[in-house]
């Protein structure tokens, strides 16, 4: 999976991406509960992407406050 940069995205795009990643993680975690997953590292990658998006949202929020 290719790492995406979120620095050039707007706040609305980041919020939309955050929702999509959280939904993807939820589906993955509920889908795994009954069977084996093929890509074990996928949930870790999604969590890292969520953290990157949230960090960028925080950076944007603090830039507006200044």
C-alpha cells in the first residue's frame, strides 16, 4: 500500500478521508472476527493513516488559531 501525503489536502477532504479510513477499519475488524485475514498488517496501516490525518487536522486547526 502506498503512503499518501495529506499535507496538500483541504480540511473537508481530510474529514472525508478520516471517515472513510475509520469505516474501512471497522469493516476489517468485524470481518476478521469470524475468519483469518489475508493481510495482517492492513489494520496497522489503516491506523497509521488515521493518525496521519488527525495530525494534519490538528496542524490546520492550530494554523488557523494563530
